[in-house]
C-alpha cells in the first residue's frame, strides 16, 4: 500500500482558522463541476514550510480522488487485480468509518483507481476500473443497485487505460459515458438504476467525464471525445477528437 497525504484536505481545513466552515466538495471538480469554489477566505499563499498536514491514510496507488460531504470523505480505492473498495473517512481526523468492496479483477497500463465518486442525498455513486457502476447507501453501507457500463452494452476487451469515468448527477439522473459498442452516453435513474435514455456509441475511446454546460439558456450535456489513440489503436484510421453535446431532454 502507498501512503497518500490528503493535502487538499489540510488546505481546505486551514480556512477554518477564521471560523469559516469548509465547503463541501461532493463530486469531480467541485460543487458545480467546474473546478471553482464559491467559498470565501481561502488562503492566497502558503504558510512558511507549506500547508499543515492534518492526517494521512494508507491507500492503493491510482489516479482517482476523494470527495467531501457533510463531514465525511469518500474515496474509491483499489487493490489492483483484485477489487474496488469504496471507503468512507471522518473528515476531521481521517478515521475510516466504513468500507464496501466488490470483486474487480484485472489490470491496465497505469494500474490503480482512476475515478472520483459523487455524493447526492443518502447515496454515493462510483464507477470502477472495469466499468462497475455502484449506488451505495451511505447509512447502511450497502449497494442499492449496480450495473456495468462496459459489459452491459457489448464491451469485451477493456480500453487500454480501462474505464475512467466520474459519474455526473443531474436532477433525477446519473449520467456516464459507456464507451462500449452499443452505447455512448447513458442516463440512469439515480435511485433505481433503470436506463432512462442512451445515445449511440460516440466514437473513439475517451477518458473524460460528462459535464453540464448552458447553451442559449438551456442545459446541455457535453462530452469530449478524444482523437484516435495512436498507441493503442495503430490499426485504426487516425481521426481528430470532437465535442458531443445533448440537450437535457
């Protein structure tokens, strides 16, 4: 196991010196999924010697990240070639409060975890290395529903860097990119896991996650599709990347 210093946590907590309560960060890229915090009083420069590390935890190597909601930290960890692990920590001291793991065999180039969960209401949502999409009740610590965004839509051999998706919650939907042959963007009912709609496959594999953008006053779901991977797909026509967009309806 590799020790990971959750330095960003220390940075956020440092703002509490002025009695400002830290902002929740419940999904990838923050409250509005735009890498911006509305919180006031954030430090503009580091203290001498850098920010204070308040606590650390041991976690597997990877490329994912934690989220924060109501004093809890959620992290989708991974024991490579074995399982994915949803872990919940106390934000104030780093104590692990609970975990839920499920089998997820296999590995890929640059192994380890590779996504950020999303917390909405009483549920935490995550998508693992193999495309396992889980809705877990944060009170019972048990799954409410789970799907596989890759195998459910005709996926066979995983993309070269596996499935790298951070779930997007929008109103009653959980939206995610499948990348499998029979689906592109997929919208699930966030409470039941039922498919509300899906698009056709959008082309080249990509490791970006969907976002909501406002165009002409209306919400649209935007997705960045990469150019052809010249390492993993030398045999395919080399096409440019593009941005795909769908209205919320």
